[in-house]
């Protein structure tokens, strides 16, 4: 009887040890699977990798879904393999045709994406050229006055553009005269005393390599005073407007 009791107690002790061992092993397995492992397939689990491992990881990365709150619910963030995450840019102005006299923006989102220059009030497209040629609107001309008459040549300004005079040539059929240029009725150039327009075949020339530029939208007026009784004057201009 005593021997049977000892056998029973031994069996009970062994059972307790096995139970404790199985419990510990089972708990460890569950912890590993639930806490630090991800399923690579139905039968294969991989340990989750720490960020400290570095780049070029090929497994152990949890595929956690990115969710966005819409004010009421959480939704999956949208995107595609070509462009990645979809981003809302509807609040940025776009598809705007650039023009001159572009109103000075009051915030940084109204983007003037092409080269521009501020004239003190509005923004205008910056003009340029790859070779020394005139702009698209040509104002080249040659004008001869009536006898004993002041020659007045007006280059009419257009809003948002400027007139540029690059070269002028003038002469009197006989006698002599003087020449002046005004920008919106304000004098900006004139021949000096002793530097007058002579008679043919000689002539008075002036050249501005970068262009004598008139104020935005203003008229340029070139005037040659009378060359004397019975004499005419001739003015040749190379100019443009943009």
C-alpha cells in the first residue's frame, strides 16, 4: 500500500513538472507569435526586425496599413505603384495662363511659375532673347517732314508693354536742326548745342545697344525742329515694343 502511494505521488510530481513545462513553452510560443513575429505564409513565421538592423530588409517587416481620419471614420490611404501616395493639391491654383500686369499676390500659394519682374505695381513676364534681334512688335520707320515743318514721330504705348529705341538716324535736306525724345511728355534725350542735325549727305546717328526704354504703357515722341525755310528733315528709327 505504501509503495503504491509513493508511485502515485511520483506520477503526480512528474505530471506537475510536465504541465508547468508545457505551460511555459506554450506561453513563450504564443508570446513570440503574437508579439514579435509575422506570418510570411500560412506555415512560416518570421521574427519582426528592429529598425536598428538597417536597410535592405527582406523579411520580418509588418505590413501595417496606413489609415487616415476623415473626421468621422478611419479610411485606407489611397495611392498607386506609379505615383505613390495620393496627395490633395486642389487648394493650389493651377492652369493659369501667364500674362503681363499680373497682380501682386497676397500669399505664397498663388504661384507665378515663369520668370517675371516687378515694375512697382504688377508683375510682367521677363523678356529675353538668345540672339540680338528685335521683339515681336516692330516699330521701325522712316519719316520725312514737309518743308519748313517740325517732324514729330509718335510711338504709341500699349498697356503692359514698353517701347525700346535702338537706333535713330536723322538729317536735314539743307540747313540744320535739333532732335529730342520724350517719355510720356517728359524729356529723356536731346541733341546738345553744337551737336545738331546737319544737312544731307551727312546725318546725325545715335545707337543704344540695350535699347532706350520708355516707361510701361507710355508714348515715345521723337521730334526734329524745322531745318529752315524750304528744307525738310528725315528720321529713321529702329524700335520695337514688348
